[in-house]
C-alpha cells in the first residue's frame, strides 16, 4: 500500500470516535408524564342485583260469555281505553227476546199473585160467617204462596236474561292498554259452552317487578323495616336490559309469607310508577337490593383497574416518582364508574388514571395530578 493512502485511512479512523462522542453528549433522556389522582373516600351503600320480570298492576282477559256473531270491535289495538268504554258488541237478538219473555212471565206471576192474595183475604172473611170451609181457606192460601213463589222465579229468570243481554256488550273494566282482538268481526262465538277470549287489557299505570331472594338475604334486609344503618330498605333502584329514556325506582310492598323449601328463596315484589308508559308487562328487569353500608370506602376509577393472571392490579406512583405495580383486592362497582378497593392502596396513594399500557413497573415518570 502506498504511504499517502495509509495516512488518509488513519485520519478517518481517528475522527470516527470523536464524532460519535460528540453526538452522544447532545442526547437528552425524556421522562414521560402520566395523569395521577388520589382515591376518594365516601360512605357507600352496597347492592346485590336480582333478575326478575314486570307484570301490570291489573291484567285481565276480556271474554265472550254468550253465543252469537261478533258484530264489531270498537277500539284500536294498542290504544289506551277508558273504564266503561264499549270494546266488543255481540249479536243480541236472542237475548233481547229472552228479556221480553222473562218480563212477560213476571207480569203474569204478579197478576196471579194479586188475584190469589185477594181471594185468600176474601176466603178468610167468608170463613168468619161459615160461608166457606177451612179447607177452602187453606187452598186459597196455598194458591197465594204459589203465586208469590212464581214472582221470585220470574224475577230470577229476568235477572238472568238481563245479565246475558249485558254480556252481549263487552266493556273495559278499568282504564288501560288493550291488545289486538283475537277474534275477527263476523265470527260466531260459542261463549255459553266455554268463554271465548277476545283480547287482553292491562292497567300498566303502575307495574310490579317480581324477584326471588335467598332466605339469608331476607334476614339481613327485611328483619326490620324502613331505614336501618342509613339504608332505606323499602325503595330500590331498578334497571332494564335496554337503555330507557328515564330512570326508575321501586317500592317494596310485598314479601311472600313463606320460603320455598326446594330453592331456599322467597318472592318479593316492588311496585314501580310508569308515568311515561315506557314499561310493559313481561319486560325483564334487574332490581338492586341494598344489603350493607361501607362508611369509609376507598374508591378509584374503574377504568384504572387492570385485570391480570394474578388478579386485579393498579399502577401507583411512589414518592420517588416511579411506577409501582400494585396488586389490589377490588370490591363492587358503585356509581357506575367507581370501584371499591378493599386492600392494596390507601387514600394517600397516587394512582395512574389512564394510558395503563404505556407504563411499566419501575419506570420513572413525571406525575400530573388531575381531579
């Protein structure tokens, strides 16, 4: 190799370490910032959720109890009908004739009684002058009593005829939502043999939620009534599978008088006002029953709690601003977004509120306190 080539290579080799060292001195270590906050402490009521279903306050089947053709359905399916409103009309010619016949029989019986009673009075006076025999008086009295019985029989027949005639017009027994008719107009109904269901009527201005609870929960919750330990055991939150525009609470107003021996549960009912008409019979519901209070619960944001193979954990920040992987014992979710922590942190622990995937145990961070 020529001498001048060797000198150039040596110069380049000498300069490389110098350039590399200069670049390293200008590199700054960036410490990431993380949002942290302190746990909240509050008195919390604990609830246990129970699935159930809704039933209307009143629910009846509207039936045809007479024979005849269904003339008309005088309502629109699904509407609210008022108490006493005519809903169905059934052909009534036969039953009107029966009423007129019963009225005629009653008039005949009354006339017969009027004659026989007058005859009986006349016979008694005639007996005083020996104009008739005692047997004649007894026969006259028997005729009068028979006529009197005929009046009662005719009155009963008339009442039955009037009742049957009334069945030809089906009215709403109370105000509520009505289902679609199960029978089309023009159909012949054989209601005397067996009542025929025409539709169903629901009074859902209030609805009842039915659930089943364990006997030990009953002992804890309902051994005394009203408010105990700061909890109102008679008024409970109610939730639905689908999000509704309004929130609802129920008033516990019925406990089954016995506990089912096979399941160890008892039936409980909560009445719910339905002012917006959103609730319907048959809807599935979840009733939250209070069972205890935690006076100084430690609360953290549920989104800040991780779930690993070893269980629940959080990332806290030490006094030296280092991330600490902190296992915790988590309790119930309250207020929809806050989680009770039973052990693992204290009210003085700073914990990471977001971006949990960007931090790791032992990392140095710059904590930013948020509310």
